């Protein structure tokens, strides 16, 4: 897995935007203005912070102890740092990305959800 494949996957999702709000090294992906994934472009090893419900966050850590860690600089209850190049199947990694996206989307207002689904979201 590399940053280009990951970036393309995220940007192909409806309503997703990217920006670099913190500095020139942290690339952030948002849905409805809310972060669902972020990665450090200058890190020695490719990793991505992803969100999920607390029970799933813990399940991933237990299932993939060398790959999924508590979210670096994030709320450890809701975020994990995932190292996909440590042997994680791409299919599973993309499921984690989808879960993060869907978790954040579900937390948006119904109005914003409708706008995004209709292709009118400009967040």
C-alpha cells in the first residue's frame, strides 16, 4: 500500500475532500467537513489514523496487534493508527477506511448527509 493508492481510494468516495490544516506534512481526508482519515506524508513508515466505534477499535487492536495501534495524537477510544504495510491485506485495510468514513458520515446532520449524497456538499 502506498499513499497514492490510499489517496485515490479516499478521493473516489462521494463528497470527500482533502486538506493540510496542521502543517505541510499531515494530509487529512474529510467528509462533511469532519476528519475520517489522516496520514503523515513525511513519516518513515506509511500509516493512517482511522476512526471507528470503540468496540471495533479495540477488536482491531487485538486482531492485528503489530499493525493497529492506539491513534497517535488522537482520542484513543475512537481512533487507531494502522500500518497497512506490516502484512495487512489491502481488502481489510480498505474495509477499515470504509468503516472510518461511514462512522464519521453517520455523525453528520441528516441535512448534510442528504446534501453530500445528492452531490451538493461543498465542505
